[in-house]
C-alpha cells in the first residue's frame, strides 16, 4: 500500500521549495519530479503527492485567506515557511478529502511540524488547525462533542 505520510513529507518539501522560490508555478513540475524519485520514499503515494501539491497551488489564495483570518493580527509573512506550508497542506486536505477525519489531518500536520520545525511552531499549527476545523468540518467536529 502506498504511504501517504511519506507523500505528505514530499509535498511539504515541494511546497517549501516553491514558496521559497517566490511561488513560481513553472517550477512545480521540476520540484515534483525531484520528490517523486526520492530513494527513501519509494513507497510514497505518488498520485496523492501530485494531487496535494497541485491542489494547494491551485487553491493557494483561498487557503492563505483562511490562514490570514485564523491568525488575526499577524501577517502571513511573519509565519515561518515550514509552518505556513504545513497549514496549506492540512487545510487543503480538510477542504478536499472529506473521507479523511479532520483529527487525522491535524495529527499528520503536527507530525510534519515536529519533524521540520520547533515546538512553538507545532503549538501554533495545532491552534490554527483546531480553530479552522470548526468551520471546515462543522458537522464532523460538532458531532464529536457531547
């Protein structure tokens, strides 16, 4: 079975490089190609990797608008690139992959943040995603509370 966690790692690295390069859409094919041949990730879900990266790039303005709303008083430029792109991936999944429980999406985002950033970044990502999940997954998050 293809590994989605490894695909998320590759997606984060691809989006980080894209973000650092000024979000040049023309760079995406080359960046994706580099991640698809990563030797230690041969079992990653390559289709999901492509879907995530292309989905985030396509919806980046809408996603960044949600992030801006969730981090009131903070500029997007003040958010570290790693955390920003972890948030983008998780929000894209919450919006587009309804079959994946939002708690799984948040947990995966926290695992990525743990691997690529520091503890304050992890707390920040958790807070933003927890808040956004209440709107993005109203029915799912509301049904869990009793």
